[in-house]
């Protein structure tokens, strides 16, 4: 499970990094920032993630209250994931990180052409 420290003992940046630090978490959150998704949709959109890893990442994000998991009483079972209220506050941060990544990519391409 996620390594965590008492919130009072953490630097605010550490608290954020503790939540976002696993390989797939930012990608999962980015996908959920635009819409609610089912498990199989997330797995398909993420590509090479294993079922076990996706399950672990989703459980950690749910335990940290960043996402919500809604189970529908159907056969076969239907489960949807979405950002929680506090998770939704990450949307502008994720958007800015995406913009920064695009700018950095453009910068790198420009520097290599000089």
C-alpha cells in the first residue's frame, strides 16, 4: 500500500507527492479529470498497465479519498471511478502540468534544432 506519514509531520509538497508519486497515478487522475470511467475503460486507455497494478493504484487513490468508487448491483458487476470532491481540486494542477509538459517538449525540440 501507499507509504504515508502523519499529515502533521509532512511538508505540503511531500503530502502532494505522496499521493501522486506512483508511476500510473498521474495518468489515472488525468483520465478521470475529464469523465467518470469504468475499470476496463481505464485499463484500455492506459495501455500497458496490468490488472493488479491498476487495482492497487485505484485502491490507494480511493483510500486517500482522491477518487470515488461506485459499485452498481448488476451482473456482471459494474464499477465506476471518478474524482472525489477533493480530487477534483487537482484538475487545474493537472492541466497546468500538461501545459508545462507541452511547453517543455516544444523547448526541447527547439533546442535540438539549434
